[in-house]
């Protein structure tokens, strides 16, 4: 499909162009396959942090994005629960499943088993280590 066709389709259905592109890409994927399982990337976890109650506000962690929604991104940081980076705390970055990130802890609610995070930076994978992405 050409860019012009995509724009016409978006206008016809009163949708944002990016949403139309996203849907077309999704339709090209194999039905009922969870692509998250194909991402064989393990986050770099901080030693000694394995439980939600090990975390404190302002701790800085590394992790991997496990899911992206319209309201934010879920990140595996090595504790028993994925943390949420709300879209308001993503610094205008667009995250994708498998992205490696650095995040700081905004909220830890042990009772409700919730972890709120703020995106601090992105990590770029190299051959043997990880480095900060620079644009």
C-alpha cells in the first residue's frame, strides 16, 4: 500500500495514520502467535532485588519491556511483578516489546502489588554489553 492510500484509508475511517499502519502490520502477523515469547532478551537485574518489597522510591533499575498498551508500558525489572511506566512518565519515547530500559521507581504498593516507574533512558544492546542510546 502506498503512503497516499494509507492516508486516504485513515481519513475515510477518521483514524490517525499511525493507527492504520499499526493495524496493517498486526494483520500481517501469524494468527494467535505471542511474539513476546520470541524475544530472548533477559534484563540486567540489580543483585539482591527479587521481591517488590525490596524496592524503594527513587531506586534506579534496568529492565525489559514486556507489554505496551495505550496507557503505558509494562517492564520486567527482576522482581515478582512487572512495573508500569505510565505514558505520562515515558518522556515522549515510544517503547516496544523487548526494549531494554533504565527506570526509576515512583511508587511501590506492596498491598496492591503495584510498581510505578519513570523512564529514565533506553539501553542499546551491543555484542557483549549494554550502552545508553544516543540520538
